[in-house]
């Protein structure tokens, strides 16, 4: 980060009307209303850099704007910090690199796409890590 960018960021973060500015940025992206939800998603996104980040599950009826809320909040994050998936198999997270999701946002499009991985996701949120042990066939001896 350049010094000028850091100074601007610190000024923004110290602004007495920070919440208003953040919500205004959401409106600038076309998302109106839902102030509490927008702010919560923003805080969760920013918390990705913390040791114990906030996790969010957006629940609502079909067509209520869950995807729009998630996609808009993700616009405030650098693309390299976002892992966005449509679906996730039950064991996929166990085989990712040990630190591959550290300080990243794991964004899933729909709950149905994560049903198989619900246990792994809950464990990752609560324990902060996933550990799996598997047997491997020795190619020399079979």
C-alpha cells in the first residue's frame, strides 16, 4: 500500500460518519434499503483480516435479494481475497491448502450448493481449521 493510500484509508476509518459513508457507497452500487444487513455484510467482509472473523449466513425467501446483497458487499473486497463458489462437495474444504482460506471470504451462491459441506463449514467457522486423515495406497507395495 502506498503512503498516500494508507493516509486516505486511515482518514476514512476515523471519520465520525463512517457508517453513513459506507451505506452511501452501497447505494452508489445500486443497493438501497437493508441498512443493517448492508453494514453487517461490510463488517464481516472487513473482519476477514482478523484472527476471528465474523461469519454471515443470509437467509430470506426466494427473490428477496440475498445474492444482490452478497455480490454488492463483495465489491468492496479485492478479488484476490474472495473465493466465490456455486457449489461445494462434502470433502472439498478438507483438501484445500492449510492456509488457502486465511483472511479470505468464502462466498457460496446458494445454501443448496453447500449442503454436502455444511459440517466442514460449521467446523471451519467454530474451530478455525479442518483436519482430515486418510489412507493412501503405496504405489510400490500396493
